[in-house]
């Protein structure tokens, strides 16, 4: 894609700090470095977000994640955890519209990264949860 910053990085039109590259993905340091080693894994095929993946692209891209995550862990043995984050669409905090997976090493509770999962369990009864699950399951079956 012509004006995509990640396509330009993949094509080496814009410099980056490459971590890994093969025929499917390009992985490089996120310039923001939320934590030391914060890496982006980007499919070389331009897809806007997860909703544009087919099964083949998903399996080949996501198959690379453990290899890169393990490399980050070996590079920084003081790391105590790792968040894998994939934002899809603007409301979900996607800011670059070329799909990418953040690998964010975690060093302590004070490393300036956090996620919040609100607990709304009390807002749903069993029958409502069953209905929601059925709605999603029906669409999964329709997407085969």
C-alpha cells in the first residue's frame, strides 16, 4: 500500500530496528519502546487488521510469534512476563492501519504498562451469556 508506514518499513524505505524477517513477517522494535524490547510483528502482506486475515495468513503469521517471543525472553532474562497485544480498528486503539502484533516485555508492576479488564459478571445472567455464545457460535459456523 502506497502510504502505509509499515509497508514502507518492510520495503526499507523508512529505517527500522529489525529483530526478525522471513518471507511472511517483518519484526522490528516499536519506536515508542513502551518497555525495553517492545517489538512489532507485521505481516508482509498488507492487511488492515485481523478481520482481513484468511486462515492461511493467520496460521503463518501467528506461527512466528513464539519464536520471536522466546528470542526476546532470552535477550532479556530479567523479563518476568510478556503481553501480546493486537488492536483492531480505531476504537480498539489501532493507530497504524496495517495489522501488527505488539510483543511487550514486562519487567515489573511499575514498568509503565497496564491493561484493565473490567468485571461485568454481575451484569449478565446465565441465559444472556448463553444467547451471546450462541450468536457468536452461529457466525463461526457461517464463516467456515
